[in-house]
C-alpha cells in the first residue's frame, strides 16, 4: 500500500503567480515520484490562477478553519506524513494533527524565514542597519516554536539554516536543506534560446501581493531606471506580475519606457525576449524565483545582496550583485551593451541552475531522509524535548481557543 501525504496549504498553489506556488509543485512532484498518495487541502478560496492538482493525480479538498470536522477528516485519512505550508498553518492545524494522528510525521515547509523577512522590512522602514534586535521579533517567537513542534523543517536557503543554528540554536537534526528542484538545462535547450542580438529591453517580474516586489519596482522607478534611461534612451523596462494593484499601475509611464504589463501566462516567453533582468530587492528572505526564471531562460541579471542571498554558493553570478544604485545602473547598462560580457554571465547562470538546483541531486536523498525519520520517529522525537514542551503547551492553549471560536461561530449562525 502506498504511503499517504496530506499537504495543508496556506493557499492553493499558483505556479504562474509566485515562486512559492512553483516550490509547492516541486515538492508534490517529488512525493509523487516516490509513489505517495497525496491529498491537498486548504481553507483558502481558489483563484483563477490556481493549479488544478487533480490533473496530476492529487486529491483536492476544501477545509474550514476552527472547525472540528477536520478532526474526523484527518483521522479517517490517517496520513503517514502531514506537510504544513508555512508556520501559520502549523499553528492552526498542528495540534489537531497531533491529537488525532500522534504517529504521523510532521514536516514544516518554511518557504523562507518569515521572521527574517519581516525583521529586514522593519529595519528598512526604520532606516537603520538590520541587526538581531530586528531578527528576534514576535514572528520569530512563533516561527521558531513551530519549527520545534515539527519533526522536520524544509529550508530553501543555506543562509537561513545557518541563522537558525547560530542565532536561534536550532538543532540541525530538525532541518533539511531542500532548495528549488529544477530540471537540468541541456545544451540543446541553450542552443534554442534567442541570442544577444535577438533580444531587447529589460524585464522584472514578481507577485505584487509580496511587499518586497512592489518596493523593488518603486525603487526602480524612482532611483535606478532614470539612471539607465539617461544612457539608453530607447530602452524599456517591462514589469510583469500577478495581482497588480492601482498603486502599481500608477507607475506606468510610456514616455519613460517604464511599462507595467501585469500577469503573464508564460514567464519563459517574456524572459527569453528580454536582454537583462533587473531585481533590485531591498529586503526579503529565501530564494528569488525571478532570478531562477532568468537563469533558466539565459537572461543575465542584476540584483542586490539580499536578492542573491543563498543563490550562488561558491559560483559566479549570472550578472552582477550591487547594492549601490549608481553601480546597479552602471552594471545594467554595461551588461545590456557588451555581448561578450553578456554571454559570459549567461553561462554562469546555466552553471548555477545545473550545479546548485538540479533536482536529481536532492529528490532521492530527501525521500530517504523522510523514510528514515518515519522509521525512527520515536527516537527522533526524544532528541527534541524542547519540541515536546512547546507541543504540550501549544496543544492546550490553541485547542481551547479554537474550540471557543468554533462554539462562538455556531452561536452566531
């Protein structure tokens, strides 16, 4: 009999809208290859951009928050593994999983360290250098507790693993490095990409529900793009992304070549048409999907140290990493004009994808780690007494808060 995986999603996966959506499908594909029977549930309403998981053999079920109907559902399903999509989902459903299926392996997919992203954002707003005062925020208290309550936590960035180990003293026994899981870029793929002279203009892309993306576009508009446009008066920047708001559309200016294009069905098409990708993010965490999109399509990039964090290892970037806006613009112009440099940086990007994120280097080892942990679950949990303490108190507090909300909702019907 195949093992069962239950994924509790923060949202329904939208791979065309966000890197998080692509990441979730990569995880699902990995478990499908290992012959897991997968059920995906979420309390969130589906949008038109949601991927139909049933087309790849995954069951889809809508669930309710603060409703005991979930207890019966999961008890009957009796999964071998529950995967929580971000710590907020573990907070809401972790205690129910523990109560109904105590021997189920609990995995947290962090996506990125939310406390790191929020701390950096607050430091940016305060116009000060980021430090531990900003890292040790209220989100951190919740997120680190969630990591301890789970048996394993998936980390997409080696940098964030180091932060958890050094700053929060999390035992590496609980952490699994699992970055983007990508197909190798073959020589035939490379040959098919448009060449330097067949491309034009700059591009950037990002889900505008994500604050770092909007801030980056605003930074482009106000600071970086005028410097580039002054030297390249015929160039345009094409800005794509899901959930474009009015404040984003207001940045559109055809005279300046600053063009808000909105949602795009095929990111590969627009990346291959562009000559250079600009990613001037000033705060955030995790790995940047837009940089991966660029590398996969042979489009060199300019980004910041935050943008490139965790991406390169000891490899060279597929462009430049610059935090100074004048240098950012200067390198963007240089990359746009010099074909030899452009080709060199393009090849660096192919190397990063193939050497850092080749799914064949991670999928089998990940499933082996999962199976070993399931087989030694009791011993594994004995090594995580902090998690047992937090689980005990969380079970009591969250359980009765949730039951109070459920009773209140029934009384209001």
